C-alpha cells in the first residue's frame, strides 16, 4: 500500500492536492470541458494562518468545495475567470442588431467599466454588494440616476447571459437601483392648456420666435418625437388625406454626421391624423418651403431646415427651447416647467389626449409606444376636473 502524501505539518493531503516547496497549496482538477485546471491557496484549512506578507484568501479545501459544486451544477469554471469587461464585450457581440444610438451608449458604458475596478473583476467574484457599490461610485462621479439605471440594465442583461451559459449561478445586478441610491430624476411636467396657449400667443407676437410658431403647433398637436419631426420631408405630409406618415427619423452623430434611422421601435411606424390647427400649420410651412437640396441616405426635400440649408436636428431645437424659456419666463408670472425640452410637448400632447378621454389603444398607436403601460402612465396626469367630467359622462 502506497504511503499517503502529507504537507509540512504532517497532515494527509487528499487526491489532487499538493504543497509546493514555498509552502503554497495546490489543487488540480479537470473541468467540464476536460481541461486540467489549478487553484492555489496559502492555507489548507480555514483554521490555518496566512503566512506573514502573503495575501489573505479562502483555504484550499473551501475552494475545492466550490469547485465540486460547480462541477456538479455544470458551471464552466474557466468562464468564471472572465472579467466584467470581457463579459460585456461578449454580450455586445451576441446582440449586434442595434441602432447607432445604442452603439454610442455601449461605447460609453465600456469606457466607464474600464475606468472602474468592477470592469477588471472576474464575474465569479462579483457579489450583489459589489454591484451596489459600483452604482454608488457612479453616483459619486456625478452620473444621473437614469444613466446609471440604463447601465445597470445592460450589465444585468450581460450577467443574465452568464447565468444562462452556466458560468455563474446568480445575477448580482438583480436589484432595484432606487433601493441603493436616490432617484433624483426630475419628472417632466406637461404644459397646462393655459400655459400652452400663453406660450403660442407669446411666440406669435415675438420677432425672434415667431418663425418657430408652426413647429410648436405641430409638436403640440401630434406628439411627434423631435427626431421624427426633423426627418419629415414633403412626401411624408399627405395634405389631401390630412395625415403625417412616420417611418423614419433624422439623427446626427459626432464623427458620422447626419443619418436616417427607422423609428425607435416597430410601433413607431405609424400615420398620425392632422387636427385643424396642425393642418393649418403645415399649410404655412409648405407655402414658405424651398428645397435646399440636402440629401441624406436617399431622403430629400426636408421640411425643417436651418438658414444654411441643413435639416434641423435635435440639438437645434433644444437650443431654441432653452433660449425661449429664458425669454418667456422673464415676462410671465407663471414660468414654463423647469425641464423644458421638445419631449415636454410630446408629453403634453399625450396628457391632453388622455385627459380628453381618447381610447388608450388609439393613443398608444399615435404616440408610437411599444407598450401600452407607457401610454397608460400619462393618465396619471388626469386632473380633478377631467376626472369629474369623466364620471359625469359615465353616470349621466
């Protein structure tokens, strides 16, 4: 009978265990792919002390227990060594059919991961507490709650893929962000009917902003996304049938310039009926319209262009909204909402239609919402008067 192997403390070593000349313990095993793997520790048992000057770590026997559990559950031990950056990169490779705006967002997240210690951590070592500390670090760097939440959602999807691939057991990002950091996002407030009328009256009488009057009427009366308005061409406006055909949007990306993209979701492809006010606004736009000759990805004859002949972009309109708010608030007791962007007009349109009792499914279609829940959220802005009128209508 062969003699059992022992360590330098005369303890019997189990199959696969050995001790190197420097005192460090090693365990050799074969993973689920048939490849030999090695793990190390300065301690054989949890009760052992770590040699002076050596990095503290769990004992070899504790690591062996984890390995056996992984092997029994089919966990790929080699994949557990993948870093968070490597996992996210793999996720991107396997989810390649995305819009350019999503590509930009992915690039920004990858840069943030590389700049943070989480990015270089093995995915098997990331615990829920690590993920939560990551969120706190991002907040302390000044990132907005919505940005952190978007990043968390991407990382959660990446770790879910790792769970599905049997690389790890649990998703460390499976928690609600507002349980860790405060949601300081200021909600967008729609314009009241009185505010909307006051704003349009002001614009009509202002020398600077009068030229933007029809654009605001259209946005307030259609709920168009601003990128969809920017992309409108003459052929997208059916004046005979009084409808707007929405099947693309115009965007501008740093380093790429102007480009055309399909709507945000498949539900974004739609036809929007024109109200009398919107129809009149388009009449004025078409009367003054001149083709500047700009051609982008085969689209031409854009309705809304700058003085230089280029189609207007989201950036152009955001500047207009910012300066308009300053001027308007300077001469009105009731200021415009603190957050005043083109999306506020879309928000206002949806709220108004909800308060007027429009069928939710019809409103979902006009807004181009993929999920009815998003549309129904706008009904939360119902006022006492609108609720009273609705009850009186139903109980009459």
